C-alpha cells in the first residue's frame, strides 16, 4: 500500500483535546496562541518565529485559500476575513477526526463547549472531567475544611453525566509528579483543606497545588474509575512555564500505578515529550498504562517524524493513542491529525519496505493506534 493511501485511511479518535476560540482573533491574540509561554515574545521578535508557527504557515494557509508560507500578517488578515465560524469549520472538517474527547476544564470561559465543538465538527464529542477544576469549584463556592473531602467527591460524581467517558488530573502542573503517593487520611486532608481555604480567603485566588489535596483527588478519582471503568489521564512532560520539567517524568508515577494496578482501570499518559521513550517503556511494563505523543507532533514542527519513530520503538501497538491536545486554534486539530497520520504512515511504510511487516499489518497497526485502542478503553 502506498504511504499516502495508508496515511489518508488512518481513522482518528482524538482522546485529548480542548475547545476552540469561537470569536475572531486579533494579530496579538493569534500569535500568543502559538506559544506555551505566559509572556510576550522578547523585544524585536514574535511568536511566529518557531517550528509550530512555520508548520501552520506551510500547511494551514492553503486551507484558508492562501499560498503556503504566506506572511503572518496576511494569514491573520485572511482568518478575520473568513470569520471564526468558517475558519473553525474548515479546519475541523479537514482534520478528518471521527470523535473528540474533550477536556472541559481548561479556561472554559474562553472556548466553545464540548457540545458546540461537536456541532462545529459535525462529529461526536464526549467529555473528560478535569478533577482539579471540580476541586476548585468546590473550594470557591464555600465549604468547611472538615466538609471538603465529602463535598469534592459529591461534586465529582455529580459531574459524571452520560457524556463523560473519563477523568483527568493536572497533578504535574500543580504539585509535580515527584510526590509521596500514599492515600492521605481524613485528618491530613482536612488540615490541607484548611490551609488552602485560608489561602483563598487571603489571596482571592482559587488554585489547588497542595500535594495532600492532589493525592486525595487522584485516589478519589481512582475509586470512581474502578467503579466505572473510566481511564484517568495524566499530563506528562511538555507544557507551559508552570511545569518543572525534571519533576514531570512519568516514572515518578510508578508507585501509584503499582498501587492501583489491581483495580484494572486504564491510565493514559498525555503528550509525554521529552519523556515519550520512558512512557513507552511504562506502557510495556504495566498492563493498564497507555500513552500518546500529543501536541508534541505540532510543537516540534518539521522535526515531527523523529518523535513518532521514537514513540514506536518499544511500546505495544495496543497501548498507543492519538491526541492533538488542540487548544483554542482549530489549526491545531488539523495539524495534529496531519502530522500524526503522515508520521505514522511513513514509519510503518519504512517497516514494510524493509520487510519487517506486511502492508496489511501496517494498516492494522495504524488503525489500532489512531482509533481502535481509544475506542476500546473509553468505550466510544
């Protein structure tokens, strides 16, 4: 089978993504959306001068009827000329993604909802509940330290509508993965909740970062995952400046993974770069661990093939997943799908050329990684 035919035929279920901006973007907002930083680019530079932005100009411009690698100002102007609705529709349609599993907890006030994303795409969209967002709603609404644990569990369970297919933790951002994973006792949780509520009262900022509360959160999530068969997603590796990179290696999760292994629910490691090789080994070693290379394929720009080749080195084909981690810009859905299909087909095509597998095997493997594994573990 020619590589292009294999790439075009890979079905995709995006098991981790976010909503998109429903309104038009000015030049500054568009450029900022191409950065993981919280700050403007250094004086005399801009966020268009990076690998992901180069790829957007090369591959997304034609979707907007522009020449490849057109200037950023021309790209931004054309985006506004078409309008956000048309831009979003074009890119989601061009992505060819079949189903979207959407983390609804990241800056929801700026993005379209889960159902709205499905409407724009004309495809099914299901929800992944971000547990930290639930904890912060509980704390922000007013609760006692003694009542926090029970209120959090009740709110988390109440969030599990029929459209929910999994849970997510951003422990990596909040307490890092380099923590003690023992299940905290009631008194320990109450004391930690008291400290957090006092901080909220003094600062007005509702953001859970305490390691005890994070441990309570993931153990509560594990109880629910065991009951429902839900996967729990963990952010790993690459991220914005809140990340302490040396403390978000997935191997730090090993004690917790071993502790919950008898419960049998899937654990999915998101993004993983530059720890995608470590994540691949963990997916080999632990029956319930899965991983993806997520938005790394977008963010590394033209270097994307190396990331896919390394992700395929060791991991079982039944343990790898597809995600775009697209946030805000509909371009990132399209680019994520394009990079994934191209790199996976190219890698498998080389295996066929080298007589390491047959074309039929390559097609089967691509189907597992692109959609089959996600459909199996999320039940979609």
